[in-house]
């Protein structure tokens, strides 16, 4: 059957005659037709129905896909298992499905209490690590509070925690209409809303809010008139994994139907300057209402709900995008967090910062059961990544992406380790840098050394030895002198931040303590290192 479908698609691509049908298939490979579309070799778009394990004769709405593309949440309306089925109003509950290694979706499962309540329910966002979900409505300790959004966390037992509302400054001032919705950026620090300021109003506008140091969210900020066209409706925003490309639904002029999907790119960090929105055209947009556009981190496929060739009132479909419709490529970093001493997995919070400035670029958490995590990194920057947990110090890892040409979506596996703060513990500082044959700290080292300062401030009994090591190239005398000066430079920086001189010493060991044989360039790089050892706690 697959060969037949491929042959038919090739045949369609060879035709450029007006009014040829576009290729449309369900998950079983059954070809369907979409009328009145001109097909050329450059404009073939494949739309795939996700099949009867997900779609029914009822409305399936608002798909939310995980970064790895293997977990799907969506709304099923008026299903007999829904929490307020048979009520006067429509019932909208959260359902989910998982994709196996063969690409097949499991039968959809109703999520249940407390995420499905008496009110309208929806998942707005899944964190890249699949350990957090953002849901509709504000809850306090699992009890409904009102309009807003709430976060749930995956527990060690594999259940979702009770939803807890995000505290957004002056939220009620903006959300007074009949519709609202939200999505979070993959960095976990940016929140986009659509809301109506006018009480009982119909037209929505899109706003942005940012995570603040006190864990509250800033007052919503309008995205400006390029995105929010006056007297028209802007809804269901989706911020792509690159953090720059915005997809949203609008009934503005130039569309094909009631509501269409549009794309725009953010031009700076003000969130006010945007490229001219572009209509994604047919077959993504139809003469009906097209909303709830989302995608995985790969950026090759989009997911949305449509009534086009559906089993019922609307279905969830997957769309293979053309190059001009895709966001900028990103890197998906996955791994596990471990206790360096015991090798056991740890639940920890994840932070990634841009280098050399140390600006926090995103957050995440590792799974409580196995320490697994995932995070999405845009290209063109250098990053430091670390895990954080009480009574541990993180061995940070860095990714130098600013020198890479955007080579398309990539996946990288990197495990992270936490060292318990106890006597004898040795912590490697991977992000302390010196120029060749020099011992003066480079500016990008300050972020790493500031973490040592913070650890010593939080643990006033701790005393450490700062050490530096070289590979085997060069004379013993030269290597001892170089390493001793480098260790002293790191110590002097820490002392300059107010740490008592009685709590830190420095020592250069030259090539005398290799961690691996000095027989390859990679091994020699591992031996060139700066560490600290906890002497007293």
C-alpha cells in the first residue's frame, strides 16, 4: 500500500494542470481528494489524518504535540467519558495518545481528574522534557479559581500533580471577554495569550508575558498592530521552537475563509517589531475556521484540527510543511541527570544560560523517576547547561552553537551530573577558560565561577581547594607554573567576590594527575581542566 501511495504522489508531482486534487491521506494510507487546488512539483503538501485511534465522529480540537513528536494531547468534545457529558453546555475534556517506535498512535485515553474538571478543559503546552503541562483555567491546589492558566508536574509515580495557577500580574485587567487561550515558549519563560479586553467582546488580541525572578509573570504586553489588526480577531498563537516564528489564526483581510493560519517572525527583543504576517495558503487554510496550529521541535510537521475529510465534525491531522512555512531549525538536547557519586538518577531543575553574559535563556526539570530531560536550543548562541538540586553542585556542560551554520534540526544526547556537597567531593569546572599559554581568565569563565561563589555563600562552613591541571605536552616545570597561575587566577576571582581567604587555597598540579591517558587530542583536552575539591563542610 505504501508503494502505491508513493507512486501516486510522484504521479501528482509530475502534473501541473490546474484543478488537480492535492494528496491527502489518513493514517491507513487511504488517498482522499481536496478540490480546487493547483498542484506543481513545488507545492505538494501532504495532509495525514492521525486515524481512528485518535479521531472519532465527535469534534477533536486543539492538538498539543510534544517536542519529540511522541506525545499528543487534544480536546474531545461531548464524549460520554467527559466530566460533564449530558450537561446543557458542550463538554470539552483532555485526552492523550502516545506514538510507538513504529509511528503508530495508541488508542486515546481520557486524562481524568484533577486535570479534567467541570469547566472547559485543554492542554495549552507541553514542556520539551514532557515533565510539565500548561492547562486551561486557574486552580489553587487543584480547586478551580477562575480564568487563567495553571501548571502541572509529572510525579515520580507517573501521575500529574494538582494544577497550580500561574500568577500573572494584572491578568484580570486584560481577560474580560468570552474567549481566552495561551501557549508557552519552549524556554519556559515566555507566555503568549489571546484575550479580549472588552467585556463580552468577540475580537481577541495576542499578548506576551515573561517569567520574573520572583516566579510571577509580568503584566501582559500587546504584540502591536502588525500582529493585532484592529477590528479583526487574532487567536490561538503558537510560538515555534526557534522562539522567533509566530503562527496564529486571524480573520484579517487576505484570508481564504472565516479564520486562517498566518505566520510572522519577531525582529527584535521588544516583541513589538514583526515581519508582515503571511497567509499559509491552501491546503492548510480552507474556507472554514482554521485554528490550533502547533508543531514538534523538528519543524517539519505541523498539527492542527480540521473538518476537511474528517471522520466526524473535526479531526486532528499532521501536515508536512514546505520550506517557506517552517521556522528556523533548532537542536533538541536530551539526557539524564545523575548523582555523580552514586550513579543514581536525580530529579532536578534545569537551567540554560547564554555565554558569556550568563543570561538565563530557559528552564526545565528532569523526570523524577529516571532523571530524563529534554530542552530545545536555537542556533547562533553559546549555552551553558546545568542541573540544580539542594545539597548538590552541578558539573555544567556547554554547547558552542554560534559558530555553526544552521544545518537543520539535530538531536544531541548529553547526560548531566550533580556532585554532593561533602568532604572529598571533586567538581570539574568545564566552563573556565584561558587563552593559549595564558592564565588570565576569559570573561565567559565568570558565570561558572559565580556559581562557586554562590555555593560558598549558601554553605558558610565549606572550604575548598581550587586546582588546575595540564596535559603532558611541555616540560614539567612549565606545566606546574602554568597550572599554578591558572588555579590562583580562579581563586583570586572568588576572593574578589567577598569570600574569606581562610576558606580557599589554590594549587597547580601540572600533568601529574591525568584523568585519562594523554594519547589523543580528545583525552588531552579532558586532562586540561580546572577543579575544586571540598576540604571541609
